[in-house]
C-alpha cells in the first residue's frame, strides 16, 4: 500500500520500469500502412512491482 510516485520515478531512471509507446500499424484494409496509437504503458516485472510502494506486507 502507499504507492510512491518518487520511488516510481527512481525506478524509471534506473531502467527497472520501462515506458512503452504502443503504436501499431494497420496491415490490411482501408487504413493499410497507417499507424494507430494504443497509448502509453509502463512495463515492470512482477518481482519489481513491490518497489513502487512505500509499505509492503507479505501475505503468502
């Protein structure tokens, strides 16, 4: 609990959290060859997810 924006930014700076620009390319139809935007995503491995939070309790 307690998502930490400061920790999150540090993880981005350290290359642990990746920023992904999710662009696609139409391969058929009327829009063939045009790009479309699926938005921006953050990628973080499950083992590093806990580092985004100020407080952690192991429940398992």
